[in-house]
């Protein structure tokens, strides 16, 4: 049987990675008693959800821009960003084992690049619409992916809470520093962040409590 040295559990499977922590398994498997890990099927579902959400965002953003400015100049950049995002997420799903952790890191990188873009261009469109929209997208995507992966990956709720707090602070900072001229999207992002944190504590309170006990050795 194969063994995970991190979880100290043996698995009679053909997979190369531990289904719990995604570390490399050692040893050889006997006759397989369990069905093949559904990781690849899960990844395909995530990509379909990402494609659907990306198309919805592009259509909504394009519609709003046409109504306001009678053009789709910014929507072209949004579309390019969504295509790039899809390619990067596909790369993460294919090449990384603990994909849930990678999604969190990737979210930080995207927001950092957007802030850098704003510093270089001073365009209020970035702070008014793009950064809050990305934060909302990150919140929704994390929730959906977390629900999908919950049975197949070890989800760290402390990390989710910290990520949501980070996404909660971004619109507050943008508004407080007067980096926006239209605060609607920032307020929506703020509301989504609060709702997400409340939802985590309501639906996963026991898991969160056990996790914090381990973290603080209570």
C-alpha cells in the first residue's frame, strides 16, 4: 500500500498524491479497492464554472460600458484579463497539487498587479470598477471552489477567513483614501465580504473552532 508520510495514513490507490494533503505518496499500491480519484473531473468542473463566470462578467461589464460611454474600449482589456486568468487557472489546475492554496496566492498576485497598474496609470476606472470587481469575483470563486473541493481537499478555514478579511479591507482602503470617484462597486465588494465571513462562521463553525484550537494549541 502507498503511504502519506505527512498524514501517516496508508492508501490502496494508484494516485501519486495524497487525496488529503496532496503530498507525494511513497510505496506501491496493491490491487486497487477504491475508484480512481476524482481530481481531474473536479478540475474540469472548476474550469467550466470559471468559463461561465468569466463570460457573464465580460457581458455585464461590456453592457454597462456601452450604456455609460457608448464604447467597449475598456471591456476589451477586461476580456484580455479574463482570458489570461483562465489560462493561468488552467495551468494551476494542471501543474499544482494543492490547488486550493494556490488559488489564494493567485488572488493576492492579481490584486497586487491591479494596484500597480493604478499607480502607473492613475486611472479611476481601475479603482472604481476593476479592483472591486476582481475582489467580488475572487470571493465568489473561492466560495464555489471551496464547496466543490471540500470533500477532496483539506480546506483551511483560517486561510479563507484571512483572505476574506483582506478582500474586506481593500474597498475600505480605496474609499478611505479617496482613490475612487464612484463607490458603488466598493460597497458591493464590502457587503459580499461581510456576507462571506458570516456564512463561513454559520456553516463551518465547528470546523473553524477545531482548526483554531489546533493553531493556538487550546
